[in-house]
C-alpha cells in the first residue's frame, strides 16, 4: 500500500513538473510577444490620464530596458493566465466527478473576465486617485516633481496587479466549493476576518486617504459577498445531487 502511494506521488510530481514547464514556456513566448508590442502599448499609455501631457525621464540607462521588460512581463502574464488556469484545473480534475469537471472548466472564461475587470478598475479608478493624491501631497510640500518613466509604471503596476488578482476571489471560492473545501457556513464564519484582511489590503493598495480606501474596499466587500452567494448556490446544488444519489442507491438496494 505504501509503495502504491509513493508511485502515485511520483506520478503526480511528474505531471506537476510537466504542467509547470508548459506554463513557463507560454510565459516566455508571451513575454517575447510583449517585447514586440511594448512600444505601441507604452505610447498608448502616454495618452491616458493622468499621464497625458506629462514629460517622462529616464534616470538610468537601465530604465528604458526595465520599462520594456515590465510591460513584456505584464503582457506575457495576460497571455499566460488562461493557460495557467487551465493547467490548474487539469491537475486537480482527476479528483472531480465528470459533471464537476465540465462545470469547473466553464470557470476559465469567467476568471479571465474578472482579471481584466480588476485591471480596468485599478487602471482607470484606483491608480489615478493614488497618483493625484501623491502629486497633491508634493505640491503642498513645495516639491517640484520629475517623473521617471520606469518609476511611474512601477507605481502603476504595484496597484493594478494586486487588484486584478483580488478580483479572482469569486472564481477561487467557486472552485474550492466545488472541491468541498469551502462552504457558505464556513465563509460566513470567516466574514469578520475576511473584512479585516480586505481593509488591510485596501489600505496597502491605495494612498492613505479615506475616500480612496473606501472606493477600493467597497468593491472588495461586494466581491466577497458575491463569492458567498455563489458558494451557497453551488453548495445547495451539491446537497440536492447527494440526496438524489442516496435515493438511487437505496432504490438499487431494494
């Protein structure tokens, strides 16, 4: 029995390594494509507020390369995201029933849509607020600001990337509920702790002013409550399916 478990563990590790190699390969190819399209994307971003009309500077010969590579990585990650989600699903799907496999596979487009929604929310709502707060603080201190291109986009990515990942919360909850790791009762018990964690995350992502933090915190709360609602819906369906199986089993026994 122990030998079989060791063999299964080795097979799982081999499969995990194979899938990680696929993900890394797609990421590298995505980054290569990202380097090719980085220039038009950067020029497009220059025309978006709050960057429009702003003059950027490079404070180091490495800044231009750093800027290209930052965009290449973000673009490569966007390309890799569906592949990453698929391989996560494929790795855990053998432990799911056939119906569960099909239903969880449908989560992938929803996950990509939520990620893009988080990017858009961070780029067009949270980032401009954070930027204007920072510049207004500099004006109040009589500081003349000179913006480095690499530093500007690093500041932007540090805001929008965490937000886009947080927007994946409903998909994660749906998936874990399907695996019966989470349920609505457990999520309800964790609500206070979850709210505290979301407050901390909102405070980290946004500048230290109440309006910006509330604008980020409220969507996070809605995402969490939406996740609880989805978990409750899936859990009820699971209970109904379990009851149907029990009735069918009892009917066969009779």
